[in-house]
């Protein structure tokens, strides 16, 4: 499958406990998001990276890798065409930021487990425990050799399966289509725009059954168009 590193918009490390409870406000619109970046509450990473994400608590510990995948990985799930989904799609298209990664399950190799385990030996960007007692950790991977190793493993993996709310996947697909339609109408569409990709938390299928964990909203976001 195609899964690439990406530049992330995320909370400042020293202000994550302030940022996460305020995500409803921060991601309420472009002005609020720009203001939080100007204030230093949120930051835009200057370069592309993969992120290792770990969720631990009941019933155990799950480790995934966060990357951007072509939005076509969601096309196999038709979701629903409800008014709520359409409204969510419009909100994402207007915000021009995907608020959280969509959770996908993939066939991970033992080598990938070793690579991600090595990444987790370094200092994490975040270690946050939510009110339900679940601890969320994330590590940034941008060293060239480590990025190359993760990409090589993901290139060899088959296409992932949706392990998230189908309505969320449908909203992401709808937002991508809305932005693509706008670009086509303006005569600027190339097919390489960020909105043609979705940020995904890829979890080993062997570690999840049914729905996979969800990365907290706002922790690792993907800017899909200029705002």
C-alpha cells in the first residue's frame, strides 16, 4: 500500500494538556486554528514525518503508525449519505484540516514490529492519559533511514481495511470530493493535492478486532488545503 510521511499540525509539546480539551474550539474554524498556531498552542511541522502511536489501557496495548494514504483506500466503504455525513464533509472541507486520523487495519510484518519498537525507545512527543484511563503516546520519526525502513515495509503491505466509524470515513471521502470539485472548477486540479490523501492510523490487524483505537482529535492532524 502507499503510505507516506507528512507535515503535521499538532499541539505544542509543552501545551498538549491545555490544547486537547480545547480542540472543539481550536478546530471550530480557520480563524480559531490560525490563532492557536500564532499563539503557539498548536504548531505546523516544517517537514514530513511518520508518527508512531501507542494506545494503552484496558484491554491492552496497541501500536500503530500514522501516515497519509490515498483517499481511495476509503472508497471501498460506501458509508452513508445522511445529512449528518454531508454536514461533516462540508465542515472538514471548510476547515481544510482532517481533525483526526482514520483508523485502518493492515497486515503488519514482524520486521515492522521491530522498527516501530526501536522508534519507541526514544523520547515520546506526548504521553497523555484521558478520562477513561487510556494513555496515548506518540513518537515522531523523521530520520532518513527510519523513514525509509517504515516506507519499505508499508509498500509491501496489502491495502488496509477500515477499522473506524464508517460515517467518519464517508465524511472524509466527501470532503476530499468537495475540495477536488472546487479545484476542478477553478482549473487548478492536478491530482497531487493534499486533499487526495487521508491521514490514517494503521494498526496491525492481529492487534485489533472490529473497531481499532482512535487517535485523540487534534493530536495529529493533516492539512488538506490552504486555509
